[in-house]
C-alpha cells in the first residue's frame, strides 16, 4: 500500500480517518502493518502491501 493512500482512504464503518502503524516498509510502500480508525478503534490489517478494509464480520479468519 502506498503511504499516499492515507490522504484518501477512511474507515468503511464510520468514514473517519485511519492511523497507520507500518511494521514493514519498502520506500513509500507499506508491506505489513495496521490501519486503525481514530473514532471507533476498528483495526484493518495490511498484508503483502494490500489493506483489508472489509468490515470485521466479512473478513476470513
């Protein structure tokens, strides 16, 4: 996921801002990490550079 996406993506549940916690980066690309909603606190994983912004009940275990 490119860090520049942080300017346009938001929490799919309440449309609030997301906070990035990058665990592995390559330049401007986030490979692994977490996006956390600043309002509701829901967490969305970033795996292999792809953010999973599905609501919690729609994610695979």
